[in-house]
C-alpha cells in the first residue's frame, strides 16, 4: 500500500460548530508511533463535551474521536510489538510519562503527564490516525471493528471499577447496581452479568427494563423514586453511576451493604452532598473512576472476546458525522454511535 500523504478528517475551529472537512500532512513517525488506517471510530459523549468546550480546555482546531479501531500501515523504528496489518484499538489516552509512581505501578491512566488521543492531536474522525503504539491494543479476532470501537473508552471505563471494587472473595456472590442503561450502562450490565454478579438496573425509563433483562440484569428499580430505591434495603455491594444526572445519592447509600461502594463514572451536573454519618456505620465509600489502565484495557478486550460481549451500535458513514453527533446529543442512539469509512 502506498503511504498516504495527508490525513482527511472532520473537525471544527469553533466552539459548538458543526464539523467540516479538514486536512493536514502526515509527518514522519517518531520512534514509538504508528500510522493507522481507521476502520471504525465511536462517537462518545466526551467528544460532544470537547466540541462544545464544556470542560474549558478544548484546543481548536479539534478533530474528535477517541474510540478508534484501525490497522497498522506504518510503524516507527522503536515499535517491536506490532506488525503492519495488525488491527488495534485506541482509547482516550495516547501517552504518559511512563516514569512516575503511577506509571511504574501500572496506573498510567492516572499519570499527571498523560495525554489524550484527540486533545492537541487529531483524533479518529478521520481516514488515518497517528498515535503512540504503547497505547494501542490488538483487537481479538472475535470482535468486529465497529463492535470493538466503543469498548476502547466506554468498555474500559466500566470494566475497571467492576474489577477494582469487588474483591475476589466476592466472586459470583456480589450484587451490583448500574444506574442508567445508556452507552456506558448497557456495557456495565453485560460485563457484570457475565462476571456472575446479581445485577440491578436503575433507570428513569421503565421502557428499558426488558432490554436490561435481555442483557443480564435480574432486577429493575426506578432511578428517581426514593421510595422504590429504599425497598431494596441493604442489598448491593457496588453501585456504578453511569448517568450524568442529579439523583438522591444518600438514598442510594442506604442500599449498600457493609464495605459497599458508590462509584461515579458519569459526572452529575451538581456537587455531591452526602451524609458522612451514613458512610461511617457501614464503612461505605464514594469514589470516582477514570478510564482503565493499559492492563485493564487488555484484560477487558480478552474478557469481551471470550464472552462475546459487544457494544450495541448504530453505524454512520464518516461523511454523516454531523448526523451521528446530532443523534448522540439528543440521546436517541441505541446504544453507541460508530463512524465507519
């Protein structure tokens, strides 16, 4: 294959603007870099936040996209673990210092020097992508590119706390609650169920009960009705919050068993107000969890391949990216939007 000279992507130079075609020359690769031909790229809600500068750090021009699957077509001189033709996935993170305490202890996703795939770098809403090979992950042959793409961010984000906050001694005895059955939540339900846990879905939409049960949830509770939540009693070991909404958090704490954890991977719009006394008696924890580490992502892909866990997706041609973004903004995608060439 002849080496391409330019990346053609879809991006914006202004906050909240529709994406338009952009082009830039592909530079010579650094030692650890690879050039990927993009096969699929998820549209994550984080891409919307970046486009709209909701986090106040978006550098423009911006080419979004951080749930990328592509095959290697060129590699730098230091890349030894990947071959040209290998299909790999790329998530939110593209780099870290690899020298600090977090990095050397396998927590490079918490490195203060971490860099993002599509912040100050061109992301995956494009035909080609250049990134650090040390943050590329071979995709198991059992997973199709369009099915695997949302796993690279959404899948890793929910897999990590399911492993971190449920000790091995709880294996197949723990009870897990998942709040919201969206892009993150539906993957959390599938993963927790295949881990053998008893899963309860909390949702404001009773229409999602049947879908949740088909994915492995055994119980359904309205997420915004404190009286219904209280009926659970102290029943759960982990509640994974995938919703970006304000909910009765103190009521949720009342459903946790001793040493239970309320874990946020979604970000509510308001500050939390929890009663410390409620935490004290049962030694409860309120935590937040970022993306997974490299080890987490590798384990997650292997787990999903073994159990045939894939994201439920709607596909959009790359040139229809603005239509896909509109659907994500509206919350009408079921459950993940993915761009394909």
